[in-house]
């Protein structure tokens, strides 16, 4: 059985509404149950806020959710190695009572030893959900088309929605209400930037992205964000890190050289040489600015050591929050009405 990810990810169960979680009605969970999450733009504003609310409830009351997904199985396909994504999904499943199975590329040969479609259809009859960390976004889309169970994009070359969930949850924890906050992103307009831009548009966060010419976020991502934001000027792109961080409540960066880009390392270091987040750059931001990074970090490249290791850095809080937001996502996609 095949499905269109776009069609399924925007499906609604009759009579449901995207209200909050925690003490909210069971219908809130049903609004996402059985859905795919391939990109942040698969969500409505209400659904994204509901996931953040559920994340907070899970973090504050973990025992309330212990064992809620007993009997469920989560498959993890990883074309790329990972620390935070692997551990957070593994531990999230375990703490919710589910079982996870890690499937490395060398074990299953996704698209090599066996076709993507055949692997997807095989897993579809055995597991309750799949989280896939893939090289190409088309791979996770193909997995979703071939499966009837929920498929989660745990990272692709276009999107990193799970990281963005943890990032906005962290911002909400440290800054309170997200609406009207200013987020500056300095660096490569990559998959992390894409998911932050889409989330910012839905949540009313003003985002300014500073990237060198040729490394800006994709034009279609910017177009989508400007159409869905409260006003188009809430999403800005510049080649000046100084302009981007003016008045920012949070300043975010990512590695200049992602996995698979090692061959371009010299060229990328040259292009990004003026884009390091330093203490001097942060002086242009708001007084209580926080520094954010999805990790792994390279001190002395995209960020100065005295920034990432300072009290204003929340990078390890972001890392921990991957666990809580992924527990929320699994609950939202897999929990039945009986689990409320």
C-alpha cells in the first residue's frame, strides 16, 4: 500500500482539533496519530504548539508517561552515524515502554542490497513506526510512500524537524512565550536552518539568517515561510552576521562542514571565515541573549570556545530536550485514545 507523504501528513481525523496536550482532551493526540513527520511544514501552528506543550508535560511528569507505548516497536534506519538522534530515540522509546531496533546502512544496504520500497514494505508489516536518518530527503519520502505506519524524518539533507522541535522547546523554556522573539541564525543555510525557518514562521518568531553568498537557505523554503508568517518581513536573509544578530534573543549556528561535505572543507572554511559566532558578535544581540548549536560543534570554526562554553550557552539543554520532544512526538503519533 502506498501513500502520498504530503497528503497523509496533512490528513485530519474527523472531529479532532489541534489543541494542547497534557491535561487537554484526548482528541489532541488523535490529530497527529498515524501521521508522518517529514518536515516542520507538515504541521499547523496549533499542532506544533501542542507538541511543545506535550514535551513540557512529559519533561515535568515523566512517570505519567512511563510505559504508555508498551508493545509498540520503533525501527531506526540510519544511513549516517549519530549520537544525539540515536540515543534520544532509543531512550525515548524505552522510557515510553516501546522497543526500538537500530538498523545501520551497513546491515540493510538501503537502496543497494535491497530497494528502498522493499525494505519499507517489509518493515511495514513488523513495526509500528519508523524514524529514518537519511542522506537524501527523497529517501525518507520514498519510505513514507511505501509504508502505512508513521514515518519520522530523523534528519535528511533538506530538513531536521526533530532538532527544530527541541530548539523551539528550549527557547520556550528559557525565554517564555515564543511569539515575537528574535532568532538569529549565522552560517550555512542547511537542513537545520530550513526547519528553524519553517518553525519560526508558524510560531511567530522573527528569524534573521546570515549566510555567505551561495550558501543561503533554499528559495522555496523562504517563500513558504514568508507566506505562512504573520508578515513576510519576519523572515530575513542577509550576508552580514552583524545585521542578523542585532537585538536577537537567541543566536544559533551549525557546523560549516557537515558529513559528506569533507571534500569541500577548504572552500567552505574560506567562505565562512567571517561567520564565526564570537563574544564580540553577541554584544550586538539582546542583553540576555542565549547561544544555540545543534552539535557536534567545532570550537574555533563556527563558534568561539568562550561562547559555547559560557553560561549563556544552552547547547546541552537543547541536546537533552531532544529526548523530551521525541517522546512527545512518539506519543502523538502512536498513542491511542486508551493511552490518555
